[in-house]
C-alpha cells in the first residue's frame, strides 16, 4: 500500500498555530508592527470562521468582510470587538527608540 500524506492548506496550518492564545497574540502584534493588521485579522477570521466571528462581535458578515479587506480603515470600536472575540485586547506602549 502506498503511503499518501495529506498536504495541509495554509489556513489549516494557521488554525493549528493560532489555536494557542500566545501565538495568536504574537501573530497579531507582529502584523501591527509590519503595518498589515487588517490582512492578519482577515486570515484569522477565515480560520475561525467569518460567521462565528460575526455572531460573537455583533457585526454583520458583509461589514466584517469589508472591515477586514486589504486597504480598509476599520473603526477602533470594530477592531476592539474582533480582538475581544478572539480573547485579545489592545495595549499601548512607548515606541522603542532605535
């Protein structure tokens, strides 16, 4: 019998990685530092399920899709709702000087 290995999709790999709250927080923080927060939250939303996230945040699916699209400019309130549903919070700290 041939040994067939199933190749995981990127979203499946991300689901494994993002299931740990510390890894999820690190992923989001790195994305903020790199200027790609909405892109990262969009990936997280796809991994967790847009419908589930919409239900938990009380945002409708269409607005959630728009909010997490590349180049979008979501409100702080909406970002807080998404992050809260993921068990995360926004934190402000002084910039590190090079």
